[in-house]
C-alpha cells in the first residue's frame, strides 16, 4: 500500500478501536513522507493510539518527541497541549500554550485552545484577555476554519457569562458587521443581552431576525420572544409565543428571571391555564 491507502486504513482501524493495528499502519506510512507537518499529524495519531490502549508512558514519549524534533512548528505544542487537556493536566497545558503563543503569535488555534481551556476552568477573565490578544495581531492563521468574526462572537459570549452585557453587545455587533446578515448565527444572544439591559424593543428586533433566518427552532427562542412582547405590553403576542413553545415541548421550563418579565401574564392568570409548567427558582 502507498501513503494514502495506509492512512485511510489506519483511520478505519482507529474507528474500529483496533488501535495497535492503526498504530502500525501509521508507522508504516511514515516511510513514504518527509514532510514535517505530515509527520507531525501522523505521529500525533500514533500517540493517541497508544493512549487508547493504555500505554501512558509511550504516549508521553511520543508527544515529547514531537516537541523536541519539531520545535519550529506550532503544532508540536498544540498536539501535546490537547493531550494534557484530555488527561486534566490543565496547569501544564496552560503553560505550554502560553509559551507557544509567545513563539508563534500569528497562530489562531493556539489562542482558541487556550481560551477554551480557561473558559472550561472558570477563568473567563483570562480567556477574554487571550482572545483580545489574538485580535490585536495584525495577521492570524485560520484555525479550524474560524475567522476573526468568530473570535468577536466568542468574546461576546464570555462577556455575557461575566455579566458585562454592554461589552457583550459591542463584541457581538462587531461580529455581526463582519458577517452576512443571513449567515450571522448569534441574533438570539444579542436579544438576550438586550433583555438583560431592559431594552425590550431591540430584544424583539433581534429575536425576530433569528427567527427570520433560522426559524422557530426551539422553545427557548419563543420564550425570549414572549419575554420581549410581555414587557412591551403586548400580552396577546407574548401568550401566543408561549403557547407555541408549550406545544413544541408539551410543557414549559422557565426560570425565575423569565417569570419577572412575565409579570403582566401572571396578573391575568395565564399560567393557571397550563398544566405542565416548571419554574426553576435558582
């Protein structure tokens, strides 16, 4: 078999969880290439094969070899960091990614991986700093197909989680201006930001844009729409949206925050007419 056939076969063996056979096929394929990036990718897969058969020492040896032999390639650090994240060694993964960013400041995937690690370990402020550092670079490689607009959107989500809704709006709207109207994916998050700052008219505007391009895809979208209508004193439209959401899920799951906006409907006894309404008081 040639290189392509060996790789295809190795990937198939991996999917079948035949990791030893996959490892050997990857090893054989290395006889057919001298390309450093290709070798990196193949050896990365070999390391994961060793991991899945429980050979921790050989896994670490392979990742260390990648760093030693291919120190001029950012992927050598990225692959090792991804493994460390998998085994919950977050401290070392963070150290390696920070060092890699210093060496390869134009590599978007390094920033994204570190920001994701920080977010998942409840360090959203640090994640925001890393993404802002990425955006400050004049040139960035495209990481996993992600563009600058996606970084701005992720910043918006992080600011939202932190409770900084005005910064979230600014970031999300920057992402929106860099995208096409019909392909922008975050109208619903902008609507939620506007609900948080009590701008119900704009909340309704953006949730309607979401529905225009992506449809009434789930009950949560309709609840956002209903909240905006309720606060705009359009109770009949709020009830219509809630009834539609109710029919989709055969019930409603609402938060205490939702119920604050639905105060006008509580006064009319609307919720007394529904049998399956769950309110999370947290």
